[in-house]
C-alpha cells in the first residue's frame, strides 16, 4: 500500500503532494519538501510555538452557513496528511496570498507591522510563530479589536520567547487592532476548499493514511485494520515520531468523521455530548458555557496551538495519568461511549482504565463520545474547582491535577465527586475521600478529616516533576484551599494576584 495524495490550499492555489509517508510531520513537509524555512523547528514537541502555522477549515454554523474557521497549530507534531482539504498559511504567506487584501499602500500585514512598530522581536527565532499565533487571533477576534491584554496573553501562551521579550510582543498584539485592516476573502477561500474536496475524493482501501469522513466507515476500517495507529490531534503521538523516532506504518485518523466532531446538548437526558474528535479548545468552550469557573483551568491545560489540535477523545483514550481532562471529567461524573461495528457501550470514565496507559477497549473499539451530566437546578449549591499544579504557570504538564465537585444543601455535603491526576498509574476517582465528605457538615472539622483521607488514598511516585511526598501533601493542601475559597477567602492562589502593566 502507498500513502494517499495530500491536497491543501496555499497562497490561493491548490497544492497536491504525492508519496508523503503516513508519519511525516507537517513541519518536515514545509521545511524539507516545500523549502519554506520561515517556519522554525524548535522543541519538536509542541512546547515552544516556533513552528506555529494557521489552518483554515470550512465549517457549517448553526444556521447552516459555510464559515471559515482559523486555528493556529504546532506543525512540528502535526502529521502532514491531517491537513488534507484545508487552507494553510505560514509566515511567508501573509504578504503573498492573493486572497489576503493588505491595507492600501502597505507591504506588511498588520500583525507584522505591529511587531515592527512595537519592537516585538529580538533574536527573531520565535518571531514567525508569534506572527502566526497573532494572525489566528487577528482573524478570530474581529481583526484583534476584541482582545484585551489578558486575552492576548492567553492566546499567546503556547509561544515562548527565548529573549524574554514578552512585553513588546503583547503590546503588538493589542496595537495591531489600531492599524488599517487586512482582510481574508473568506467566501473565495471556502469556494476553493469546496472545489478541492471534490477533486480530492478517493478510496481509503490502498492508503496507509486513512481519514474517513463518517463514523460508519471509520468503524469498518478499525475492524479491518486493528493494528493501525489511531490518531486525532497527534499532540502525544506526534512525540513518538519526533522524539522516539517511531515509525507509523499505518495511521487511522478519526478527525474527519463528521459525527465525532459534534457537540450538542441532550436536554431529555440532561447531558452535554462531546464528540471524541472535538478539539480541546472546542470542548472546553462548551464546558465553560455551563461551568464558567473552568476558564482559567482551560487556558492552563496547554497553549492554544495544542488545544486547537488536541481532541478531548484523544486525551481520554490516551489515558495518561497526568492528562488534565480526565480528573475534570471524573469529577463531573462523565460517561465515555465506546463503539465498534458490533455496537456501542457506555461506562463511567474512570472505569475505562486498567493500568498505566491500559484500558478496557477491544481491538476494534474507539472512543466516540463523552457524555457529561449538565448542572442541575435546585436548592443544592454546587461547588466546582479545578486545580493544576505545575512548575510553569503556562504551557506545562501537571505535577498534580485535582478537581473537586461538591453539592451542599443546608450546610450538609449531599454529593461529592473528586478526580485526581498525577498521583496514580491512571487518572483516578478519590472514592474514600468522597465517602468521608458525603453526609457530613461542611465545616473545618470535616475538611480536616477529608484531607487526611485524601492524603492516605493515593501513593504517588517521585519523578522529575515532584516527589511522592510533595504530591501527597499537595492533595491535602488543595482541599484546604477549596474550603477557604468556598468560604469567600481571597489571596489563596496566584490567580488572585494582579500585576498592573502600563502600556
């Protein structure tokens, strides 16, 4: 079998590449095959953002209208074939794309002009990545006008500057909205993408990179090729390629299956249903619409380029004990839906895992959906907090993740669900601690007893991120922090500290 041709749109023209191996990264294609060296290779693991490019994908809005959706992503860990049928912009393209109308008399895009005017570059290595993240911001936030400084900082959290020149870069992110506007001719791009989709239609049978566009076909291929490596956003599998030099002989990409990208409310069942191929950014946006307090946790999950590529289903199926979405979903009492050609089954998310990166899925099964119970209205007060502790504030992996969800009525804890990450071989539910809380008065004595139960419930290992002793102590400290926050105390976390910046 051979790899399928790769089709995408660049600089207003369709590009077709042949004989691209299934495990070749987008960055390799750009730098080595297309000789576009403006996109830099930095960390090779999606941490630094030097390789950031922007994808444009045709999507349908709630009114059935075609829209162009822009996503800044890391090209170093993104498999090249995953952008099939999309538009691609690199740092070289902002002044070379006929579908981008620059301001009259200007030869730079406002994003680039803002960085020049604000002196937002020093050695310049990181600059292409910042330019592209800012271009994504520019397109998704009304030419940058809808972004305050905090929003700009959150959107750029996936880009690192080795010269620590963040202040002028953030200045530029705000300044670009004041410059004459550059526009993308979205209707024309959408029309070209539709034409590209027709031209690119092909059979999956003889390809080593399989990307079916329906759930039925996806499950058929999974049953036929159980040895194929399943991928979604490749934010973890991509590291196998770039760091472990692992070869992927056959790849099954789930991200084109339309049914897996749907996020919808099932009011009859009282559930938020999140398709497994919904990106982390899309999934967290949906969760925040019901639990606004999750915003900071969502932005700290990872930088925006990672959240734009990674999927909720991929994070769940991967089952890393330090993955942050699983403790949250466990605390929300989520169910994971598995499917194969034999049918569907549903189980509590914490029951999916049997050991380190091991699960109960059969060889022909896939995670297709996560069902999250919606908040209930009534007299019970719901308290939900999600805590991520890591060495770096942004764009880092957790040492410990703890999510606590209590229902309190008349001063008594009626319900308790607690998810923990980084403290066991799998993401885990703190069952004993939940039992120590349910039915007890919500007071300092109950919290103290629950702290002891939580610290005794897990026996975490020591590694490069934290010692086992620190992790155990941290669990109890986070529960104490939850108690203080529930009583209205401030100044108990870094989030309460505001540093004034003069612009």
